[in-house]
């Protein structure tokens, strides 16, 4: 029996794979490959797969030809190739008009949706959307109703891409199915609703946050996908320069003070905070968080989920945390004066506090806290540093291509680069030219001069001018450097950092 290390696309006949149920393949650890007029080919991991191959060969009247490999390779191949059978477009082709009203009953417990292909058509369509989103590594699914149509879009690497336009008639059934899975009220169509879905998709544990709001043409649903199998990133993986990474790690060793991470929604602030907690965790420290929602469960860290419906706000949770003898506190977001005030008081009484704030750059975090009503001397004495960040798409390493910069591009650089890189597009990156994302950062350390600016109510531009003079690298400068290194493109940096902010 021949041994193989990887199962390639060319080895597999998808039309034949369709004939073998995924439950049979999984249960026997067998990956069917193809058949001709004489033989039936399959990859097996042990005797179970071999017996299954003999059984299949007998049913088809063909000679068995087995290949041997490790169990995890068979499992990965089953997920990969059976996943190709259920794209949303293919499911739509199989849905007929009389089936549109079919909505299934509630999920009893998480099951792998690759095995649910024989369910009602609306379920199969939604399952196919989930599967496609996970395969494409999408962060969100948008189900958007309009006057005469229904659009489904996926957010991939921060960019929305339209993937499907189902018939308008299935709109209510599709949204109702989402509501049932998220344990929401399917009869309530006038008020926004939030919920959560837990699924196994292709062997991966996926957490889905559901938001449904009523619009003029029906209910609009946005589903945020969180792949628990990826785990928490390390600080070194975020995209910080070695200098900034070392400074950030030094800040995390302090025993008191506030460290803020700023940026708009979707800029990776929570990922950075989780990486920071992962870095400083030890059995000697009591670390407690209050979040909305808790995205990753971290072993050894106490995590509180905010629930405004019962009065558990960030401020209320933070007050309770202080009675739990913490060493490090993480507050998901400082949204109001009350939360800011409690966080600052906690930092002044011997706690390291990590939190996020919505501002465009690092200096603006200071003026934002002052605008909330926090006393300037409290901000000056408690704030250690502010890390502003954005996410940019990284160039696909398989198809990126270098070129000599144009005159119109050189003006964006202090020193003209010899070459830049452009996004071409290939099958690896779905012909987008980009594969994955990385961060661009601006780390502002609060020194005595900035404390003086804070207590005298100086504006953020004054603080920024001083910081740049002291060698602080702005978001724009960090992005431009990553473009010059071929990590991303100049076009991508300018998309994320607007011209008015970059002062160019």
C-alpha cells in the first residue's frame, strides 16, 4: 500500500465524492478519491478505512486501490473536499419556490454543519453561507434587504464582497432561521435584537455574534464570526516594530497606571489587549476583565460579560472587580465618564489597567478623556501610554510583484524607495492580491512634558507635534514603512489612513 503526505485537488473527483456521505467518510477515516472502469481509489488511515474501501469497492463492483496516510491528513482532506460541495450558489440552484417557507426547528446542540446537507433548503442555504464564510476566512456575514432584492456580503480582510443575491421571497425565512439559531424572538420584527450562535464548521469551533435591526425593507442581519481554533495572537505577531514591541512589553511590566489602545471599530484593539494579557499572565497575578462580549476564554483569567439589561455595565462590573483583589484589570471599552473615573482611580490605587478608546490617533485619547469630564491632573497622573492602531491588508506572497515607483507616489515618502509592490491576484488570495492583515501602530509614551500639556488643556495637535519631534512614529509613517518593505501597498495605507490625517 502506497503512502502519501498530502491529497491534492488533481487527485480527487468531486462528482464521485458527492456520492459518499460525509458521515461515512468521517466515521471510517476514509477519503474517497475517484473511480474508473476498473478501480476505486481512496486514502485511508487505519484498518477501519481499509474495510470501508473494500465495502465501497464491492458495492461499485470495482477493484480497491488504497493509499495510506496519517489520520489528521485524512480528516483535513475530508473537511477541505466535502466543504467544496456546499457553496451558497450551488445550494441556491437546488432550492425551489415551494420550499422557500421551510424553516427548521431549533438546534438542539452544536453539530458539524457539513453533515446537515439533507435538511430543509433554508437551513442548507444558511449552512452553506457559514461554511463559505469560514473557508474564505470572513469576519462578518451581512444579510441586507432592499426594495426588490436581497444581498449577502462577506467581509474578508476588512473589505465587503458580495457573494449572493437570493430571491427576495426567502428574506423572512432566512432571517427567521438566524433568529431561531440565536434564540431570538422570531415574532418581534420592530425592535433590534442581539444574540449568539455556537457552531462546529468543518471541525472548527465557531462563535457567531448576531445583530438584527429593522429597516425600511425588512430586517437586516449582521453575523460576526469568531474562530476559536485560532487562539490568541502573540504580541510579536501583531505587526509592531521591534522598538515599539520592546517599549510595549516594558509598559506591561508596570504594576499601576493606565494603558490605552485606540482606533475605530474593527481595528484590532481587542486582539491587542488579549495579546497583552497573554504576555503578562502568570499564576502569581490576579487578572480580571470586564468585556462586551467575552470573545476568547483565557485560562486562569476571570472574565465578566457586560449585560446592560440587568444593570451590569462596564462601570458596575469595574466596581465589582475592585473588590476581587486584582493585580491587572482589563476594561473592554471606556465609553463614559463614570467608567473612565473608576478606571483612573483603580490605576492610582496600585492596579495596572488596560482598556480601549475610540479616537483617530494616540494624542486624541488625552483630549477625549478630558472631554468626558475627567480632571486633567487625574489623566496626567494615571495615563502611561496610548497605542493607536489600524489594520491593513498584507500583500499575497505568492503573486505580489515589485515595480519602480511613479513620481506621483514618491511624494508620500521622506526617502524615495527604489521599488514598491503591487497586488496582482492569484487563486491563493481569491484574485484580490491580498492575503491576511497586519497592524500599523503609533505608540505615545506619556512623559513629563505631555503631562504639562494635559494639565494646561493643550489640544491634540500640539501634543502630536511635540511627540513627532521626540521621534514618535505616526500611524501614517508606520504604514508607509510597511509599504516600502513590501508588506502592503501604498494604496492600502492611503485607504486606511486618510489624507487629512496624514497631513500630505
